[in-house]
């Protein structure tokens, strides 16, 4: 997905930017970048590194001695190299974006092909999405007008951070699909996705941008340049999976939501008489663990960790590009605790079930380690649609998703007309989906959190939450 961090201060703030960006490393796996403005020399310094096999911190530590300045931005990118330096009639600025431009080819053809414009193509032949966003911004007479224009015509989402000679401009996506927060201390301001990132650096939360809002930051403070819109669709997966436990979005803490989500799942299973007799409740590490703690607390079943992940050498199993390598890495990371597995009936809670590949191997690993039963629970509903707004559960074909693929196997194209029914465990089709996935992946039982339970756990106005990947409704 990606994330960004920026800071502007009365003193050198390179270290703040370095650590603030590093604290977003859980949001992306491909590129990291920093752009610093040094007022003394009147210039920008920029560096971009590949972080697919080496953490951001390791790659950028060597650059710190060369960076100096009172303002800067940085990013973790799951897609394109950035930040970019752009020179146009609007001046020289650095820009980084997070989001998806689904109509990029249309925009390139419509606005630029006939006017002598050109783009630097990547090796795939595609245009860098951040470069395209900058080109759209440059169509207007001011940065603010350009940002509004870009966000209006982009199909998908675009959250934007700009570094100019005069300050930092942050723009939240027009429907607020991702959070943008402003931190402040006595020396200046920062902007971040994750609130804990700046709290560890001595900033306090000063402001949270609304949907589509554009804010300028200087060392003296912040001001809104364009007001927030009324409509919001913040991504529910921020709480379920993406967000770091310490962070708060729209006033709701991630870890607290996950505990509450697990409790609601257990509450409903007990009420419906579906809770199996198990020895332990456990979480699939790492993001499934807090959901499992909530489930265990409410169900009265002991919480345990039957296996742990070995992360010192493989911090993120999804980094390798090759799927076979990714699967092998995931398998190598799983270290069993035999005393908590052999002969035990186990109920695991995972944050979500997307394609199911690694989960099947996890179940096989547990049975090979001596488990008597393995029951699985997903902390969110069945994923029926690939995300078209952010880089989560994106796929070339929705049939890559476990739930959709299973439905196709059960009923062919006819089944795709009944997705809402399949997602409801109280229906005959819903029960059929659960049984089929159990057989496919080797579970003794399977349960999904309901969409109503998930929204209850988040606890904000449900009309402001995006649930497209489960419901297909925008």
C-alpha cells in the first residue's frame, strides 16, 4: 500500500524524517525514498533505494551524513520509485503519493499524448503514478487548484504529499480512504499516516485531515488551504490488518478495535452455539494475535501461542517476488511449540483470508506438528472483490481470491450472481462455501466475522467506512 512522513522545523529535522518514514515500513515492500530541502544551499537532496530485501533503515543509514535541512518528506512505496523532483511553472517541488490510478492510460492519452508531453517509462512500460499525478497538478495555475483537479479526475484514490521551498503541503484523498495526521512540537510540525510514528519523536497530535482536505505545514504551524468534504470512505482494513497496533484513525485505536472484533466474533459464536471445544485459542502471527486475544477473553478459552514467527532474518514473508520463494520463506519462519500443539485442539484467528495459499501450508504444518484439530476464524468477512482503491487484495482476476475461486468451483458462473448470499453464513450457499473451504484447506471448522460485527468493532459511522472488498458496494 505505502505510507509517507514529512517534517518541517526550526532546526535540522533529517533524523525525524528518517525515523518517521522507517515507522511506516509495514505498509510497503518495494521502494523507500527521502527528499530534503536545505534552505542554506537553496537546494533539494533526494535518495531512493530498493528495499525488497533490505529494510529502509539499513539502506538509508549511510545517506544521513549527506542530508541536512529544516524540511523534508519521505515514503515507503509498494509500487513506484518516489519521491520525485518536479520542475514546472508551479516551481520546483518534491512529491510522493499513495493510492491507485485505475484510469492512468486514459489520462495519459486524454491529456498529454497530443500536446508534446512525455513520461519516463519504467521497465514494465508503465508510467510512474506519482509522475502522472504531478503532471495533472501542473495543468492548473496553483498547487492547491492542481491537487484538487488531480484528485477529482483520478479514478481510484490519491493521497498526496508535496515539499516546496516554502513548506509542506499534505492532501488527503477526496474520500479519505487513508488517514493523514498532523503532529506538532515547539520546533515545528510533521505529517504522517501513523500517529505513533511522530509520538515517538516528541510530537503530539494536533490535527487530523478530513476527506479531500489540503493543509500547508510550516515550522510555525499549519493551515487549511482547502476544506474537507462531507463524504468519507476510510478503509476498514486499516484496523483489521494494515494499521500498526499503536495507531489511531478517526479516534479509534487499532489494537483496541482488534480486541473488540475478536470479542464480538466469540460472542456471536457462543450465542449461536457454534463454538467448538478446543484447548487453546491462538492468533496467526502477527496481526491475527490481538483478534485472537479478544476471542479468547470472551469465549473463556485459554489463549496460547502454539507457533511463533522467526523474524530476525525474514521480517516480511511477502517480500520475495517469486511465489514459490515467498511460500518457502513463510514455511521456514513458522517455529512450533510442540508442547502446545501435540494432541491439542486449536482454534486460530487470522486477520483475513485472501488467497489461502500460505494458510493451507500453515494448517499442514500444524498437523505435521501433532495437532488433533485445527479450527480457523477470519477476523473479517469473505473477500469477494479485489480492492480498486488501494494496493490490498489487488489481483488480475477476482477468481484469484479464495472465496470467489471456491464459488466458481461450486456453481460456475451462476454462483458469481449470488455473492452476497455466499458471504452470509446463515444461508445454504454460505454454509456450502464454509464447508468447501474447510475441505480445501484442511480446517475442522471455519468461521468468518460478519460485516455487521466488523463495523460494530470499528465503531464509527458505518457510512464513512469502505467495505468494497467484501460487499462490492462503493
